[in-house]
């Protein structure tokens, strides 16, 4: 009797296990398990800390407050207290996307004041001043009628870092410590911090491909598999697209400029935080290697930081494009990437978005600004030929748009009011031809970057078969150094 | 002569300093207020978990004396020889992932390849998310209840997850090993039909060791890889912190109406300070206990000097009520515990106190046993549900529980689910 009872019980248990393995029953079971995770007393996480941090941000509502290091320090202290609480972090991050309490003029005054402080820093630390100057310039590009709390925090923290770096009484340790604090907060406030390249890589798909290839006795392809790049960066590109488009999925210039500004601020903070590792001369590779190998007594940088730094560095390439190029970028994004994402057409995304977006972002500032440059001369001639228009008319059209944009004209005004039908046709042709032209004329630089990106991605996907992240670190170092080399050559 | 002695002494000190080895840096995970790991040792009790982590005043099973030593005053005999308990965390995410279910089926059917195993391991580690979490816990133990005395030996391996970054790349795993020997005593100081009063005390000799963080990608990389590399990682390449503590528990239980209603109070983990040392590897830790037991062979390894430090684990004050009316066949039990009352008292005085905070300390559960053979359980642990079942035969017990608990810095922040299955051989009856 007892044996029968045990057998019955074991059979029931076995049946439960087997049925739970089918997809349907697993889904039902999963749903039930998930419901059990709801707190039956309805207790939610205590968000008072994130609310307190958001209130601190709201107190920064004037030019003086933005420039107050005391206010920045209080903010840092309050925000750091919510790190480690997922719910508080999420609530605070969402709050930071809301409109700021500060007036546009106050914000402008504060940014102007920062520019003056940088001028002072130039005499003592020219290299550092240059990095600050570039970031502060990006603050001026923000649409001040649509400032967010995150914008205010970023300016306040950069000011605080600038004060620390420029202070005669400060030490290098204090500057690094401040940079780490600034980073910790920026990682919570900025939209840019939503990028999470490593987690966004579809590792499961890659594993499946690996298993499939092994089954078919094919070698596992990593670095040189064209699909790997798409597989790896597709989700990240989608996130970037979300960050720089409006609710209707169309390119949004103010959001695009914010994305760019945040990338600059994060890049600046990283470079200051890692400054002790910059040996004589600028050796980013060794610096990062030191960080990744754990030799980081004065910085809290991790591989996550390295990836974010790479993302910020890549995003800062956007600095190289002029307002006119932004027009092309906008048109281009709307016509290709967004469309591709909207249609979930990954083949299109691969062919048009990934490769060409990199191309667009590599537009050389000098050439795109100067209409008499070879690139423009060639382009204008091509457009004139293709559209049957006189070269002078094409040049004047482009020049008019450029002047209009440089003087603060809005893109929608140009598109809706300024252009005649003929001019719009010319611009459309210009967009297409510019991209085609840039793809060839700047191909070499882009290819070198793409190769590094491909290696980087390939190594990410290969890490699970290799020992640790050594290879990925080496690849990323190469990638970052290439970026640095290109930036240096431009400046 | 005096001068010679001084010179000799100075030289001796100088030589000592000259040959002093490099010290192995101390690695701690208990200090960061945002990411502190809990190193308090607690054997995994499946029944306790199923009942919403309540049952302090429930003295009926052999493992009761691990939480309330006063339970031993009931006397009787029980033996668990041995028990094995496995707990896996974050299961819900895997069950809701169709690909994980597919891989699981492949593994069951023996069709899984190394890529599948690596994929599954990656999913498990990715599911840990940011902050702290636990991957799995394995307990093995022996326990004997002899009248009013209880003896227990437990070995627990726990894999903590810690992620201070945002992605899988920042995910670290910290293995922790505890070896504990428990001796407990419970006596009835008042014993009448209407009322009984029992007191008990238990002392635990615990040796704890935990590894320095190991990157998730390193662990995944070991799957299907070089076994020698895995062995070296575990024995020689990863620094280990090891040390001991002798915490003790005391408990009081007031039994009313022939023990139908029990009310208990316990103070657990008193004197929970671990006296730790740093070691360059697990092999060095073993050699410090028993010289030359392990050798790295040809594997390059440098043994550094140890550095001492202390880890303080908090003691807790808990209250429990158990109502166990005599109902034939079903044998129902209802329990309710107020746990960690010290923390509650601290909060009451502060301006941040909310009445709902009282619920944060309340655990409750119920159990119904069919002839005391097949038992079903359910409970609420700080608002999170748990369920479980047990099969108790004369020579074998199987207990399973599934439930949610809080892993975040505060309630509602990061609830995590876990499944515990305990299998034990021996005799364990009420």
C-alpha cells in the first residue's frame, strides 16, 4: 500500500515536471509565478528618496543656483543615496526628463558664465579647458524653450567639475573624485545613459547561430560575419533613434542636440575621472587597459564605463557636422532609419541605416561648412547636372539655407515655407548626392572605424567562448584610439 | 654587551621587515550601503520558506531548533541523515522565456550543445539584474534531535550576484561557503496542562569563506572549457576571505492550552562577528588550516600574507505565534511571525515611520497535512506569497517551496522568486 502511494505521488510529480516543459504550460506557469510576485498588501517601493533628489533638482532654478557648487554637492549627495534602489533610480530618471523650472535667460546666463570660467582655465590647463569648452558649446546648442531637469543637472555638474578643476586649492584626487561623482549622477539623469550596448546585444541569437553552425559543421563566424554587426547594434540603434525622434517617430532636432550634449558631458567626466592614468602624453589605450585590468585605485571605472565612454566618443563625432549637415541627417534619418525601424525591415536597416549612418556622422566639418570646398563644388556640379539646373542656382539655394540655419532658422520653416518646389527638388537631390559622395570621399576613415566596430562587436559575441574580456578590451582600446586619432587629426 | 644586543635587535627587526611578504588585500562586500551583501548564516528551511518564512513558534520538525532552540523542550527523537537542499532563484524569468524553456527541454532530452549551456548560463546571470541577488544555494546537513538536545552540521554554498553597473558585463558572482556545527538545548521550566514555558539556547560554530568577485563572463567562459582552468580559478587564482564566528541564539516559548497556541520570542545571531583573514586562494586557506594539504603544482601562484579584519552580522529579535488546533486528518497549523523587531523599533521613533512599515515585518503562513504524510503550505512573507508541499514518509522527507522575497534595499524594490527542494533521509515526525 505504501509503495503504491509513493509511486502515485512520484508519478504526479513527474507528470507536473514534464507538462511544465511544454511551451504553453510553461507560459501559464510563468504567468502564475509572475502574479505571485505582486505584493498582496500593495506595498510599493518607498520613493521618497528619489522625490527628495528631484526636489533638489527643482531648487536649481536660477543662474546663481546652477553655478553654486554647494547646490551641486548637495544634489550629488542626495542622488548617490538612491543608487542601488532600482525603483528609485527609475523614478528619478523619469522625473529628469520633465521640463525644468529654470527660465531660458537664466540658463543662458549660467552657460555664458561657464564659458568665462573656461577662459580662465585656458591659461593654466589648456588641454582640459579645451574639453570643457567643447562641452559648454554644446549647452548653447540646446533648445532653451524645451529645457529638461536633466539639462539643468548636467550644466550644474559640469560647472561644479569646472570649479574643482580650476581651483588653486584643489588636488588632482579631489578633481577625480568630483568627476566620478558627476559621472554617477549623469548615469542616472541623462537619456544617453539608457544606451546599454552589451545588454542590448542579442546574445541568444548569436548562441543559436553558433549552435546551428556547429550542427551544420560550419565554422562559427564572428568578426567577419556581416550579420553580426546588425545583430549586435540593431537594438542600440533603435534606442538612439528613440532618443532623437519625437512621439511620431520623426527626427527631432532639440532631442538630437540634447543627446549630443549629454554624450559630451559624459565623455568629459570620464576623461577627467581617468586623468591620473594619462601618462606623459595622451595614451588612452594604456589608461583603459589599466582600468580594465583592475589597476584602478582612484577610479571606479568598469567595463560598463568603457563601453559607455566608447558610445560617448562615437556620439561626439556628431560635433563634426554643421547645421546644414543636420538637415541632411534629419532627412536621411527620417527616410531610411526610421522607416526601416518602423517596418521592422532588418535587411533595410543593415544596408541603409547601419553603414550609411556611420557615414553621415563622419561628415567633415571643414568641408561641409565651406561651400567652395572640393566636396561641395563636385556635389553642386553633380546636382546641377542631374536636375538640369544652373550651378549658380544650386549654390545660391544651398547658401540661402545655410545662412538661414546659421542664423537660427528652424528646419520646419525651411521645409514648409522657405523652399520653392524647385528648390526642394534640388535639396532632395543634394541629400542623396551628399550621402553618396561622402560615402566615397570619406570612405577610408569610415572603413577604419567600421572595421574596429566590427571587431569590437565580433569580440563581444565571441567572449563566451574565450577567456574573459581581454580581447574585447583590446579591440575597444583600438577602437577608442582610432577615434582619438581622428579627432586629433581634425583639431 | 647591551650595545651588541641592541644592534642585534635592530638587525633582527630590519631583516623581519625585509623578508615580510606582500599582503593579500582584503576584499569586502558588507560595507557599501547601496550594495552590501548579507553574510548572516541561516540554513535553508524549505518548510519555513513555504510558510512565508514564519514558524518560530512551531516546534514540530527536526529543523525547528535552528531558528528557535526552545523547540527542543518538546523532546522526542529525530534524525536527518543527510539532507540536501537546493534553491534556485529568479526562476520566473526563465519560465517566461520561451527560449530558456526550449534549452531546458534540450538539456532534459540530452540534445543540448555547449552553445545551449552557455546561453542558459548567460540567461541565468543576466536575469540577476543590477544590485545584489542570489544565483543559487546548496545546503547539505545532518541533524539529530535527542530528547532536549539537538545537534546539527551544515554546509552551505551560496552564489551571490552583485552588479554595480548596468549590464551583464558588470555582473559579478561571489561564491560563499559556510560550514557550521550547531549544538542546542531546550528545556521546559513550567510544564502544566494549561501552560508551558520553554527556554532554549543554541550555539553555532561557523567557518565562512567567500571568494573575491568572479566576472559572469569568466564563469560562462568555463562552460565546456578547460577543466584545469576551472580548478585553478577555484583553488589558486581567486583570492578568498575566510574566518569564523560563534554566534548563538536564545528562544522562549510560551505554550497555552496544551500547546495548541504557542507564543515565542527569539534573539538570533547574537555575537555574529566573523574574525576573517585574507588568503590568496582557496588552496592557501586550506593550507592555513592543515599545512601543505594542497599544492598548486606547476600552476604559477604566489601566496601572500594574510590580513585580518572583521565582519559584523546583525542580531535579530523576532516574535512568533503558532496556532495548531487538534483536527484529525488535516492537522492544520497557522503561524505568524514579527521578524527583525529591532529594526521596527528603530523606525517607530523616526519621522520616516509609516504604519505600513509594520507589515514589512510580518510573515504568516498555514499548513495542512493529510495524515501528516502529504502536506500543503502557503504563506505571506512581507506581502509576497509563497507556497509549498511536503511528503513525509517514515524514512524520507521531500519538501518543496516556491515564493518571493525582497532582495532590494527596501520592500518593493527588487522582489526575487526562488524554488527550494529539500530531500532528506531519516526520521522526522511531530
